[in-house]
């Protein structure tokens, strides 16, 4: 590294305050070092998405094996696929709401790593179960690890990347994570109808995902702690050291002097490390909290109503299992392209309006999917639904991480996100009930209505965030 680059990275000493740490991070250019961090963070999320989206592709296999049934005689029957979905979301609720604060107390990096190991072990145990009770219990524990991990990813990523590429960083993060969707769809198509070595195909799908997560767990131990988190907890000297190291690496990539450090808004003095839940309901944050609670209650029914039930919807309409898995495999392969396409406008269009427009596309495509028997329309509307869902997903992950200050970010994300886990637990029963009473068409009318509420909540209550420093939002 040249002397010029070193001097550019190590600019004259400034006070090691949270505001200065944030300003130094936000002025960094988007170099290879920054994108490598995003990729490392995203690789762990890949396996969370693998497990999260596996439900749709292993559900027909679990039903075929006799462990659970598609629908039940009563609304909250414990022997149906709705109970399996509910167990997953109950675990996600525990991980996000009850344990979400842990990443604020112990740090992003350590919680990030432990949660993945937890998920891997629980997923292996779930695949070994031969009773409905055992299956549901371990599914719940898988969800706990997933919930804690997803909260930590959102907080970690938002704090590590400069504000001017935050949208693209979350888009790349989601693109990598959504690569898990075609992976699990392909494995489901290959393995679920078969019984390799006499073992149910759905068990192989679960085992392969859990074992694949272990190498990533080892790789992620090399990620640094969030300097913003360290500064918020009084570890400003260590935060400054980490930022200085990062500046040196980015400067070497950049090949010319780094941009100067500009002043950043100081974090609100009233929000400190260890602040309680009451912060979410103060005048500044209460409208955001209400908006995100409404958003998550209804977006989960809309998004996961399609994701978890698509193959089952097709089977219910008389399409053979192998054909329905083939259709959904084709649809699943486009999932990573949603965030990939959005990288072109992720930081140019205001985030809240990206959410509103993608929710509208989800609603319209779902209505088409639910009212057609034509293979071309099934696949076409499914592709539009999947692309729009992926764009909606990366935007809301970025959005909810932007709306709260660093000392309470993980706790706040966990709280608002947990409402999606509660509605997700109920969504399986609601979709199953609508399917039983009104058929596939009725289920998609329910999905479209939920997306309408999402659009209204964000349009009316959502603040603008694109391109702004976290501390100014």
C-alpha cells in the first residue's frame, strides 16, 4: 500500500464518538472489501432461507409419509400441515421477539454465529423424527434459531455498509439468500417423490440444508463486530480500531484517497444501550412501530400464503404431485432475479414506494394464479408473484433496520418482526380454512386482501429513508 493511500485511510484523529464512527463508515466507497462483507453475511442467510422456504417443497412429502395431513376437521387441528407451519412461526416468534434483544446486549457477531449452529442441530433432529409431536417440537426449535438469526442479519448488515449503497447491499444479500429457493425446490423435485436408500425424500432435504450450513458457520467467525454497536456500548476505542482497519483495506481497493469525513447527526441522547421497550412507543418511533406491526401481520399471510402452499394449491386442483413440483421448481428458479433486477434501482427509488408497488404486484399476480388452469398462466403469474415477493422482501428487511437507532435496533426489529411470526402461525390455519371452504380461488382472495392492507399502512405511515444516514433517520 502506498503512503498516500495509508494517509488517506488514516485521516487526522477525531473524537472516538458514535457519530464520528458512523460518519467514517458512511463515507466509504463501495469497494471489493465492502461487498465481500455483504457476501459473507449473506451466505449464512442462504441456509436460513433454505429452511424457511423448504416448507412448501417438503410438505407434500410429509403428508405422503402419513405424519401429517393436508387439512384437518377442525380449524386448529394439530395433525395437519397448518400445525407444522404454525410450529415454525411460533419458533420464529420466540427467536425474534423474546430473544431479539440478545444481539443488542451481546453483539451482532457472536449471536450471528451461535444462531446458525442452533438451527443446524435442530434441523438434523427434525429430520430424524417419526411422530407428529416430535416433528412439531423440533420444527419449533428450528424456528427459534432462524428468528434470532434473521433479526441479527438485518441489524448487522445495516450497520456495516455505507448509507449510499444500503439498498443495493440488502438487494445483494437477498439475492444470495434467495438462491436457496431454487436449490431447495430442485432437491424437493428430485428427492420428495422418491425414497433414496429407503429414507423419505423430505428428510434428505432437511439434512442436506443443515449439513451445508456448517462450513458457513466456520467462515463467518472471521467477520468483525459492528463498530456502530461497539460505539453505542461505550467500546469506542475498539470501534475506532476496527474502522481504521476497514479504512486501510478499502483504501487499498479504491486506489485513491478516501472521501473526507463529514459530520454526522449525533444519536438521540435519550436512546442508550439497554433502553427498554418503551422507546418503541415514544412520539418519534410510535408511528413507525404501528406501521411495521400492521405491515408484518398482513405481509406474512400474503407472502407465505403463496410460498408455503403453492405446490399444495396445484395438487388440490387435480394436478399430479410431480407436475406441481415441476411447475413450482420453474417458478422458484426466478426468485434470486428479483433482488438482482432491483439492484439497478434499489438506491434510486424511495424504499417505501418500492414496498407499495411490489405488494400491488403480489396481489394481482396471486389473483391470476388462483383463477387459472392454463400451464403458461400458472407459471407466468407464479414468476411475477415470486419476483415481486423477492423485491418486497429485501426492501422491508432494509426498511425495518433503518427506522430505529443502534442501541435498540435488534430489539426493535425483533419486536415488529415477531408480529409476522404470530400471523404466520395463524396463516397456515387461515389458508387451510379458506382452501377447504372456498377453494384455491378463495385462498388467493385472502392473500390479495392482506397485501392491500400492507400497501395502505406503508403509504400512509411509512417515512422516507433511501440514501439517508441511519443516525439522521
